């Protein structure tokens, strides 16, 4: 039996960051899980901020949301998801709905 590291500290002191949903912390997978197509959202910066910034009212500013997207590590996955699922509202992958529509038209 291992000696007590710190006497008086309860055995259940440890909090599992995976169960808390801390961004960037995932359980290691033996193989990539194709069933979990949204696993990229764990690392998204928008999940850590006010969601209203990403869904502004008509005529509202998208500047703050786009600024957050610029430094997000899963920006391309987010944009790909929005394009594949025809997301009509909000900022996804740093682009507004209008910008995503233009991008789709250019791709056709």
C-alpha cells in the first residue's frame, strides 16, 4: 500500500476534468470514433463563451464572435460542419450565414 501523500486529504479529492467537460481534455481513444462527429466541439472556444455573441439579432454585430473564431483551433471543423449541415443561423467557423452562402455558391 502506498503511503499517504498528504494526510488529511480525502481520497475522493480528485475531480476528473473529462467529466467536467473542460475544453481540450478528452479520453484517449483506441481508434477514432466516427460516430462522434461533433467531438471537435470539446475544443471550441465558443463553448467557453457567451453563446449570444454567436447568434446576434438581425443587424447585430458579429465582430466579437468572429474575433473569437480567429484563434479557435477547431475553426475549420466548425465551418465544415456548418456547410455540410446547412446551418442557417449564427457564426460558424468564423463566417456568418451570408458569408457561408457566398462560399457555397463559389464552390458550385
